[in-house]
C-alpha cells in the first residue's frame, strides 16, 4: 500500500511540475489587413523553447517554434488546398533556420509573462520588416535530430517538404559538438530532381524556373510563400528606480518590447499545381 501511495505522489508531483514548466498565453492580434487573429504562445522551460501558433484569415495554420538550446527556428505552414483548382486537401511545409537568441526573449522570461487584460487587441510596437529566405536544401526529417529534436515532431507531415539553407548549416556546424558530416548527410540540394522526372534523352538536370513564370501545372519550379508573425515578445524593457542621491539607481525589468516580422520563403515545389497561390 505504501509503495502504491508513493507512486501516486510521484505522479501528482510530475503533473504539477509539467504545469509549471509549460505556460500558455492567448493574444488577440490585429494584422495589417485589419483582421483580428488569435495567437497561442507556449513556453516550455524544460525544453528551452517557445511555440507560437495562429490561423490566418485564409485558413493557413502557421506554427513558429524557437529552440533556444540548438539555435533553431522552425516555421510550419499548413496551407488549405483549393478543390476547384485540383489541389490536395492541404499541404504542409516546414522552413528550418538558424536564429540569434537576441531576437527573442528567453523561454524563462516568457514563462513569467501574465495577461492582465486577455481581451485586449494587441499591435506590435516595432515592425522588423520582411526577410527573404532562399531555401536551397531539402532536410531529411528522419535525420534532423542532428539539428533539433523538435523538427521531426513538428514536421511529421512534411517529410518531402521540409527545407533549410546552406548558410544555416554553416552556423550550426559551429555549435559545440556538432558534426559537419552528419549535418551534410541530413540534407540534399533542392535543385536535385529525381531520375524519374527526367526523360531518357536528358543528359543534365533541367533548370528550375519560378512557378509564376511557367504555364505547365505539372512542371517542377521554385515557389514562394509569405508568412508574417504579427506580434511576439522580442525584448525586455528595463527602467531605473528612484535615486536618493547617495546610491546609483537600481535597474529593474518593467515590461516587454513586442515586434512583428514577415518571412518570404522561396523553395522548390515538385509541381506548379501545388503552388497556385504564387501567381
């Protein structure tokens, strides 16, 4: 009986600790078009990561994951297809990039945020503009553990459409304990087209054009997708306390700075039919 009671106590404590380690915020955000989007922001201190998720007005589900431990950002887009245009019910793409920790507040700082007015509509204080990312590599999610354990979990539905870049690999190679050979083995160049897509007369790989510049719905091409994060905590604010003239005023944390940022990802699509929004 005592043994069973001990196991029960351990389970209760573990559930309590998990509740502490993971926190959630629900944020109402006004985008550039005036639509109100509901963002869910989760902070996991144990895994040292932050997850932000929202659904755009066109139905696209966007998930941003920040893995501080491995300096990895993953942005996943679940894009609804248009049946009248012959598209699949939905497509999932994942874009995996290196990031700098100074661009975000830490998972620990995020976990301590509290909502005084949950119904308030938020607008970011700083616009960090648009960043263009040319995704020149496919990432094999079965070997993505070398980059981050979170990639395979988040991008399970994007086995053939998870992308990264050579310049990101160069950053991750510099991490302590990283293996350049293992990182290189986990990717392949996005311009590599399988033999089955070539005719018997081909001696070279065909050039890949932009999807917007080809009329063939079944031809491979490079597509682009713009994803905007309308509100996220990007820094801490510090204020100075009152000084009595004898001692230097103390500095204390007095709030957060919020930002918005847009990403334009250019990536390889097996056929234009899967990229009809880029026209």
